[in-house]
C-alpha cells in the first residue's frame, strides 16, 4: 500500500512553485512581505512533510508526487480555470491573468455594443 501523499497548504505549494521558478528565499520573503526567517520556516515545514533534506530535493519530490506540475500553465485564463477545476484557490499569478482576461472581454463587449 502506498502512503497517502503529504498534504501541503496552498501557500506551501506556492512556495515550492516559487523555488521551482528559481526564486530565492529572500525574494519569496520580500514578495510575500514575510520576515526571511518566516519564509525559511515554511521551507522547513515543507521539507519535513516531504521528507526532504534540502529545498531542491523538496521541489523534486513535489514534482514526483505531482504536487507540482512543471507543465502546468499559470498567469492566464486557462491557468485560472485549472485552479477552479481542481477546487483550488487560484494563485496570485492566475488571478492577475484572469483579471486581465476579463478586462479584455469587457472591452470587446463594449466595442460590439458601440
Ligand atoms: Zn496559478
């Protein structure tokens, strides 16, 4: 029997996504308005849940467990829809993309009406 995959909070998954994109702990802390120690402790919690020794290994394990999906799109309407489909809270990147998408659509409708 395979043990159930460790459950990470959306924030923890986002943290791994940031790491996978090459963000440093300092960059994550800055963009989330966290203390660097706070950002580090999230990493620690994730490593413990995944049984990883390093953040690099945590990202790798998360990919293997499909917690992270390298090919998944983020930052546009499709990414936003994918979050919704999975019952997730869309990430900030996708929220911004969706806002833009809706603005464009609203613009289009206005054009048609005129
Ligand atoms: Zn997203």
